[in-house]
């Protein structure tokens, strides 16, 4: 007898969960966010297509004159940058002992 009660109780819970999901799906609050995000992604993709990909496709006919790199002006360039200082350690690594 207790087995039948467990099955009936499980069936009632299953019906309540299914009914709750049905009500949520009918109210359109569950799927509205994903549809709106899908539209935003499509708009962003179209914008990137126009701003980035289309100009890149026009670059196929571009040739670079490499004679510039052998010119005396280019070879006369010197690097006058400064070397970066060593980073200062702020604290000990707590995972150092695990290595």
C-alpha cells in the first residue's frame, strides 16, 4: 500500500512541475530573453560584417613593397627604448609549496 502512495505522490509532483513549466512557457518570460539576445547577436554580427569583414575582403589586392626594409632610411633607425623594470613581488605565492 505504501508503494502505491509513493507512486501517487510522485505523479502529483510530476504533474505540478509540468504544469508550472507550462504556465511559465505560456507567459513568455522564459523565452523572451533568449529571443532578444538572439536579435542582438544578429545585429552585432551584421555590424561587424559591415565594419570589419567587408574592408578586410578589399585587402586581397594589396601588395606591400618590401624594398622599404632594405632602404638606408630604414636601416638607419635605432631602438632607443628603455628596458622594463623587474616587476615587484607584492606578496608570497600561497601555492608555491604545492609545486
